[in-house]
C-alpha cells in the first residue's frame, strides 16, 4: 500500500468542477486584487467563526504580523507564547523587535500550560499567543482570565484549528484576535499562500485592514507603516468553494481520527482531546520511543510520517540571543523527541487506517 499524507489531489478532484468554475470567473473578470470574492469570503469567514470581522491576508504568518502590528507591539515588549509550535508564531514577535517569552506546554494537550503563564509576566508583557496545536485550542478561558488580570491582549494562533470548537464556540473567535492560515496542507487550504485575522473589535479590524495595504487610509495616503499583505482573488474564489464544504471535510477528518483512535487505543495512548473541545485534526500525532527507527520502518511499508516539531523554538539557532537552555521547558523538550504525525486527511479509507494502525502497533511491539 502507498499512503498519501495529505491527499491534496483527491481534495481538488472532489470539488474540481466548482473550483474550476470559480477560478475561471476571476480570470474572466481580471479582478485579481481585492475582487468581490475577497469581500464575500471575508463575510462568510466571519459568519463561520462567529466573529464580527474577518480580514483576509497573504498567509498565516502575515496574519500574526498584522495582529501584532495592530496592537502596537514594539521593540522591547514581551509576548508570551509556546515553544512547541511552528517558527512563525515566535518569529513574528521577534521580527517586530519584541521578545518572545516561552512558557512550557501541558503534557496531555501539547498546548501552552495556562498555570505557568502568570510566572512569566513582567511589566513589559503586552500579549499572549496561545497556539491551537494539531487543531485543538488551548484552555482559552484560563488564558483570557490571566490576560484580563494583567491587561494583556490574547491572539490565538489558530493556523491549525480553523473550525475547531472550544466550549461550543469556534476557534479564532475565542479571544481579542484570532489568526488562521490557508496554507494548502492546513485543514482549510487554498492553492497557494493565504490567511486571515478575526476580531470583534471595530477599531482593530479597521487598523488591520489598513496595515494590510501599506497602512493606507485612502489611496496613496498612508496613516501607518504597513505591509503588502492582501489575499489574491483567485485564492478567495477557491476558499469560497472549500468553505461551502468545510463542515463535511471537518467531519470526515474527525471520522478518520476516531477510526485511528479505535484501532490504536487498545495498545497505545491516543491524542487527548479535552472534554468540551473538538479538534480540526490538522495532525494526528502520537508519541513513540525510537522515533527514527519507527519512521523508517513505516516508510518502507509505504506509510509517510512527519514530525511536528522536532526542535523546540527556545533551542533554535535564531533564538540563541534569548539565552534559553536545554532543560528550560522539560515537557516540550520530551514531547518534541517523541511526537510523530500519522497520515491525516479526509480521504483515508477504513482499510488504509487499519493498515497504518496495525503497522504502527507492529513497530511499537
Ligand atoms: C502554518 C502555521 C503558521 C504559518 O502559516 P503560513 O500560512 O504558512 O504562513 C503559523 N502558526 C502555526 C501554528 C502554523 O501551523
């Protein structure tokens, strides 16, 4: 058997007619920049996430950057986040001259441990960026409560969790600002780079819209120093089609995850999804000893795997100047040595899931 990790091709073929029609319409109209599809997508994204404003942009990374710029993060400010995430989360903090301050993760969910946040707060702290890792939100109520006490802004990095729920509310609508990514392999992916920022705050929404187009207030008048961060109309057209089918895609992902759970759980600790949470299952990740060996064995059985993420951010070369050391975040360091993602996409058949699971159990036994 030869398993496809993300199966993007199957996804395209499933909605091919609708997507081709939508993309062709943009090409006919040549409204490539900020076309009506972008405006419509923003309305539908906001409705979907249950927030007042969705501002699309050129990537999840830019969504984070725009959010931090909108709340005036400046050199010397501190922003608390998790060391167990994709680099972009901390990178955008550092990019603005601010200081990423890491806090260890919870061993069950792999998201930032809210009980450890307070100890990391200083007079310079301005914001907290929890990451909804693998598709599951962090404990946002607990994080919002700490933030409120110290007048901090919470930006959810929901790049992996669009569509996930937390106590009945949707990811990206759980704090002052939410960010997501439409990178092709994310649960809601476009055909290139894309992202969005979500907020209920009218003032922040207006500022983010302006920052996205070079800080423009009206054409060629620039109120802020911004970025060129728009989403292409063609990507918006693709996303409008995919969003229409997204609930179905999500439930297919969840069904795949539950099948994995059923086969693996008798032998193995399966991903822990907290009660009152649902995951968008950007990844289905389990912990293994001797990961290199297991990955190699699975590879020779036609099963691709991946590691999200092999090196914690506090130990990355680019962050040497922050002065962290091995041992600073023991949970994150332990998990990063053991974590391994199995193929995850809406189209894995029961037969494929059974095959993968049994091979995994074989490797571990
Ligand atoms: C993918 C990802 C990003 C960056 O999104 P891009 O669209 O690739 O720029 C940021 N944070 C997390 C947690 C991600 O998984």
